C-alpha cells in the first residue's frame, strides 16, 4: 500500500512518529464526530433506536477486526475499565499463580495485583531476559515455560507497549488451552496495526483502547469477552445493558436478564453520539486498507531505521520478535532521554521516551521522509 497521509489532517512540517502515544485523526473520522456533535442541536431528531444502532455497527466492525461475533464485543471507556470486568470474572483456583510480563502497562498490572491480593493468589512477573542476543525469543520461551498446571491466568500485551517486543500469541494461547489457563490480552498497541484473531489464539478477553492503532477518539475502547463469561458479573448495572432496554416507555418494568453475549460489560451510556460513529468510521477505514497491509507498510518504513541503529551499535530486537509499527531502542547509559526527545522535537520529530528507551511508532500517515528526518537527526547528534 502507499502512504495515506492525504487522508489525515497532520500539519505537513511535522514528523509524527508517535502513534503509540495517540493517533492523529482521519478527516473522515473528524467529520463523523462533527456530525454527531451537531445532532444534539436538535434532540427531537434523536430516537431511542439511535442509542443502540451506532453501537451495534461499532461492535460488528470490531468483531471483523479481531475475528469474533459482534455479540461478544463490549464498548468500554478505557483499558482499566475493560480489564476490571475481565479480571472480576476470573475463577479463583487455589494453588495456582497469576502471570504478568515485566514493565507491563500499569492499568493491567494494578487490576491483576488487586485481584491477587483479594483472592490470595500469588503473582509472578516474567522478566525480560538480561541478554540482548535473542532477547525476544528467550522471553517468549520463558513465558511458555511459566504457563503450566500451576497457572491460573496470564495478562499480557500482544506487543510490549514500551519497546515493541512481539509476543507469540498463537503459541501462548495453545499452551494456555493445554493447561486450562485464562488468557487476557491488552491489544491497545497492536489491534488495528497487527493481525489479531481471538479464536485462533484462544483468547479469553482482549481489551483495547480506541485512540491509538484503531485511529479513534480518546475515551472509547473495545473489548472481546469469550463466551465463558457470558453469565458473569459486570462492574456496574446500566439500564442500557438489560434486556428490553430499547423500549423506553417500559423501563420501569425492571428486567432480570441482560442483553445477550458480552453486552452486560458495555459501559453505561455506551451509545455516545459523537465518539461511537468516529471509532466506527475509523475501524471501517482500517478494514478497507487491510491490517496485514498496514503492518507490511509500517515494517518497510521502520526497517531502514533498524538498520541504521544496528550499524551505529545500537541494539534493536531482531525482526521476527519486533513489531513493524513500534520499535524501541535503548539509549546509551547516562544519556539524558528527556533531552534527546526535546532535541528531536525542536526538529519537529515526535517520538516517546519510555523508561530508558526511545519508542518510535509508524503508521500509514508516515512516509520515508519521516524516517529519514529521524535518522538524520540521530546521526547528527
Ligand atoms: C498497552 C496499553 N494499555 C493501555 C493503555 C491506556 O490505558 P487506560 O485506557 O486504562 O488509560 C495504554 C496507553 O498508553 C497502553 O499503551
């Protein structure tokens, strides 16, 4: 595929290599949001069905993106929220341990820590290997070793959010299935840019923000919850998730049951007239481009950067264990990382500092010129 910069509103002079922080808006997504905003000028035009229809379209488009039925999709405001629903419904199995990988995103860590403390389950963190050689492969191997008959659940990101290490979800999911281990994945840094298949990977819950690789607005995300928790307990009781909610004149005939599938895990007021059509429009564009094509485009773009770094003695994860769209590289010991980011910013180059690594993330709004600018700036230091 070719660069799609013309579909975005990014100013021409900036090199925005920071989609892992937040994506820019597609013009079409911006228009969908403006249309949604204007709708409330005249509430007489908003029908009861409008509270639900946009959400159904959104659940369907996410289902296509991650290969699940729309019924198993829930609309969430944040990863912390979606994670809370997944973790609240975990079975407590005495003697088994919960697993995390090191430096996982805090919304995932805090949720699992709390559940472990409340349920007297031990928590083990699988640290990244000290070695740089075959680091990704070794880390993946350690994860597989830790998943056994003593494991209750593993929570991890499909792509490590700080450095782009790829975790082999097919192998991890197969091993979880073998030992009846629940697999909860934070897809925030991959879904939309890297193929995801909740069925092939035997995922129990997949939780994603919408504002990064799905190119949506802030404060709206999506989750897949497997059928095993269709009868589970949500973290709040929204009238919108009950059966017969669409009949506004009979809302006080309080219902016992919930809408089917994972609908009970939808956040209250999930039918946001502004953000729901925005995220739906964005995902439809992602689907139209094709996720494998997006990933291939990003990999092509970041390959010369990886080569440049290696030539200059900077460690970069080997190709098979790094995502094409997100690449982290460590700074030399003693380097002031904040200053590196500031200096790049002065040249209109935007990246992130995560720990002691620089995180570069690319998408279809980027071109070779962005990578060349970064390589030039790093080379001229
Ligand atoms: C892997 C990952 N998960 C979650 C989030 C955001 O979490 P929350 O929606 O709880 O703010 C981020 C944000 O950078 C992230 O990188």
